[in-house]
C-alpha cells in the first residue's frame, strides 16, 4: 500500500472538519479529502490526546495562494504519463497538489465564514441605525407638532412676551 505523508496543517484541517462547529462525519471528510477513515480516526485520537506531531511534514516551499491555484489547475489538465515529469520539473510530489487543493478550499471556507460574520455585523448595525432614525424622526415630528401648537396658542391668546 502506498504511504502518503501529510503535513500537520493538512491533518489539523481535516480533523477540524470533524469537530464542532463543522461536525462533518468521518465518512464525508474521507470522501472529500481522499484520506481513509481509519487514518482520520487516528488523527482525531491524536488531536484529542494532544500528540499530533509534525514528524512527517511535507515541505514544498513558500508558495503564494495564487501560485498554488495555478499549479492545481495546471495539474488537472495533465495525463498520468505527463504528471510525473511535470511534478519533477516543478519540484513537487503528488501529495502537494492534494494539499494545495485542501488549503485553497479551507481559504475559501474561511473567507465565506468571515464574510458571513461581517454581513451579520453590518445587518445588526443597520437595524440599530434604522431604530435610531425612527426614534429621531418621531422626536422631530413631536417637536414640530409642539412648535405648531405654540404658534397657534400664541395667535389665539397672544404672545406673553408682548404683555
């Protein structure tokens, strides 16, 4: 059986999907990532024990998200015969592409979560401002009514300042 080594970051990202708040099943995460269910269970156990270590970390250099996306897209267009040569030319292993895909998915999910939080915050602020605006409009209408009544009262009974 082929032994693929995963980075600690990849392992943690997969376990993170299993734990709250995501609460995905091990089977779903396994299908999404291509990592076997027993391996995911072992990683989960190690995380709970606090013993998940980066002893088998794959290093691929510091690549930007843009570069990783480009590599993932380029790799999808290759045949199996060309993939090995292409990977060697780029200084990569096949697991790097899998890791890059997952990192990019995680980035998108994190961005979505951040955007959802920002939208929720803006909606709450908008609701508060609308409430303040209604209160201000009511106060302004009340002041206008009082001013109109004062003018009518002064017109009927005369201005007290004139006496």
